[in-house]
């Protein structure tokens, strides 16, 4: 059944014809996932998951394996590209209200995929067994020690010993290998669930399908997704071939050394906003709770947003708050990379507070207070008897495009 | 197309916000033209060979390069010594091998397949010989330092008299590019320290540049093929993107909505 859905997805699945380029990231993400799995399988053939040999085996891949450097750089930068695409995908959903009824299930599956991606990326970063691998693993696993009573026990259990060491590395490798296939399964469910209500669209209204408002997936969306994917691949290729280490941290080319702590321990860029939230709370346990809540709050977003209107195109106030949220997350990412002290810490605290304020207060209240613009009846047919509202709506739409 | 512009600006924002974070220490490194930078960047072969000479005559007495083999010296994209030269270089080192049929370890001249011989048997021995400081392995050193080649190049030339308000312990030296300005390595280079076979004047600046180039190669031995392949890949992608763009326009012209 899901497989039939997938086959259908690539052929005559009726798709709203007004989808813009922000809708091409679903296809791009599928490409990213497959790229990561294929390059990852190849790397696993040469990688040795042992604390004494992991770093050396990565150098072996970089030097002696035919095109090993290419495969590894694609895999390492592929993770960054994957997150870049997923953040655009998530923020597209936030802008156009794609998470709202009847698409809550798709959204929640998406959040689970995102969580698994973070787990996979974190464990993957540990595998080269460089300094950042080791100390990143130490910091993140130590978070569990904040759990009252059983915390310390859980950390020992995660490590398979009394510090991050070989048992930690081997289990991280195993899980890093497993998770992508869980993600793959969830992606199938994600697409399957999408087929029940069909795509949302920039106007955010329900459409009859198939109708004049839709086009068959093939060839219309296939070619458009293909074009966007190629643009994306150009950016990807630039990183792989000309700046393969710019997104990584230099310290990870120093072999892990439990006796030397790096000056600044920072995660990869895509985890920085959450790292900033974690560090902005003075209490360890509450910091962990805040960090987890920042992600899990997204899962209940369909019920926090009380507005009946999906697309921000017709929500003038929400649109402004949306861009403030985008800026807020970028700021969190920036301070996440900075030392947690002085002004940076203050900014991190304000930005963290605003992040939760957005979801817990602004969104629910906005649904009741906001005066929304009139929404057209369909994508093709003008609105409410062709009133000037259409022109307004069109204007709004072209602005965001 | 406006969308795409927005997308690129977001990408650029993310990159810049990220790379800023690594430029925390504000020291201006000494700039020089690196032949291996840019779209078509290639190593300067002569500089690599000179750099190897500096490494082996100066650095190698303390710094290992454990991920390199002597065969790498003859491989394309590297210093490209001839195979005979690389064999001769390898043979000039004593390598411990074994055990033989009597169960004894023995030494023999190095072969192309051998890894670079290490100056010390282990980390502890290296520390003992260097007043407690471990001279880091140089194989990927350039990639393991935030400033990369510019940092190494500057560090080698950054030794000065310590300012009067800085007191240095025995065996500690002042270097204006070192993190914290205190370094356990004495200035390794001085004018005329090595005698270049090709007659190049061995100034500190020249040696710094040559050995840094060599270190860049040792950290990224496939840099040249990466640049060549990257150019082809990106040109191919751009052509394909243009073709797909026009087919997309054509296909979408069947429906009135604009792409």
C-alpha cells in the first residue's frame, strides 16, 4: 500500500499548480537521504569503529581509498545540506501553515524524522573520533546526568563504561547505521500521510482534486523539483569541492584526547540554536528540559496555532511574527557558537525567552485577535465574485514569492 | 527566481554567521599568495619538493607524519619526485620490521610502502624529549588549526622578543600568532638553515612558505584532483540546470499558471 502510494506520488498524484519553489525541498530532502545512505554504506566498508583506529581509518579513507575523499566529503557536507534543506522545509511549513488540520499527522511524523536526524548527525559526528567528536559526545551524553536519581546510572549505561570510550564509539556507530533506515521508513509514512489530504499550497486553501487547480505530479512537479534539485546540487558541489571543511571544526582533525579539553566545545552549526537554549538556562536539568521542549513544542504546534487561516499570505500580523521568529532562531544559532558569557549569554536568554513566547503566547492569541485578509475560493478562480480582494491577495502572494 | 535569490541569501547568512564563530581570535595573519587556492588551484611542485626538504631536515626531528607513506612522494598531485628519488628517500631511513623467523625484530632500509618514520617511539618519549610538550603530528596539522595555512605560515615567522610585561619560563618562547603567545617550540627556522638544491635562497619567509605548502599537500593529498573534478562537476550541473530550466518552461507553458 505505501509502495503503491509512492509509485503514484511520482506519476499522476494531483498537485496544486501554484506550488512555489519552497515546495521543492521535499524532493531535495529525499535526494539528501539517499545520498547519505549510499555514501554512508560505502564509508562503512572502510571505516573501523574502534577508539584506537577510527581516526586513522578516516585518514585511510581520505588518502588511500579510491575517491574516498570524495565520498567522505559528500557524506560530511551532505549532513549540513540535509539540515539546510530540512530547515527550509520546516520554515516553509510554518509560513504556509502546512502543519494545520488536516495535516497534523504529516507534521508530527516530520518532527520525529527531524529528531532522528539530529540523533544520527550527532552520532555521525562522533565517529571520526576527533577532539570535537569526543568532547561533543561527552557534553551531550552528560546531559542525561541531569535527570534526578537515575541520571548518573543512565549516563554510565549510555557510555558502556565510566567515560566516553570504545564501547560508546561502537554503539554510536551501530545506531548511526540504524537510524537512517528508520528515517527512510518514516519518510515513506510521511509521503503516505501526505496523500490523504494532498499538498497544502501557498494560498493555503483546500482544493478539489483533481481539478483545474491541480496538475499531475509527472511531468509538472517532477521537472520543477528536478530543476530546484539541480540548483541545490550546485551549492552542494561548491562545498564538497571547494570548501569541504568550512562547515566543520578544525579541532576535529586532532585525534581525540581525553586528557585535553578544547577551548570551546561547539556542536555542528545545525544544532547551535538548541545548544544556545541549553546554555541560556543556569540550571542543568532545566536547561535540558528547555532544549527538549524547544523541539517537542513543535509537535503540538497544530493545536497552539488557533488561527483557521493557514497561509501567512492572509495573516498580516502572523507574517511579521514569523520573520521575527526566523531572526530569533538565527540569533540563537549565532550565540550558540559564541562563548556563553557576558552579552552573548544575555542575548541567548532573551532569544530563548522569545522563542517560547512565540509558540506559547503569540501564536494562540494571534488566532483570536488577528484580522485576516479575505481568502480566495480557489487557486484558479477569482475570489468572492472577483472583488478587489483578489488583487490584494495576488499582490501579497507575489511579494513573498 | 526571486525565491531562489532569497534562498541563496539565507544560505550565505548561515555560512557567514557560522564562519564568524571561528574567527574569534583577532590576529591578522601574514598574507601570501597560495598557488593551491581558487577554482583551479594547484600545488607549486618545486615548492612542495623544497617543503619536503625543510620538513625532513628541520621539522622531522621532532614532528611525526604518521599518515604519510614514502610512496605518496611520487604520486601525482604531490611533490612528484620520480619513483627512483622516492625509493632513495625511503631507503635513507631505517625501518624496524619483523619479527623474522627467529622471532627477532630487525631493521632494514625503508621501502616505498613504509609510513614516514617517526622521530619518537611514542607520545611519552616525545614529551620527555621536549620538556613535557608533545610536538603534534603534522599529517593533517593544517586542517587541525583554525587559521589553516595562513596560521602556520605566520606562526613560523611570528617569533619575537617578548614584551617587557610578559615573563617566560625556561623553554617557552614568545610568538605573536600562537594562542596565548607562548609556545614550547623554539624558532625552528633561520635564514640559510637548509641548502636548497635548486638554488632558491633559503630565507625564513621562503622556507615557511615551502613547508606550509608541503603541509597543505600532506593534509589534502587529493586537493588537485578535487579542484579539477569540482570544476567539471559544477560546469556539468550548470549546463544541465539550464537545459532543465528550459524544458520546465516548455512543460509548464501547457498550464496557464506561471512557474
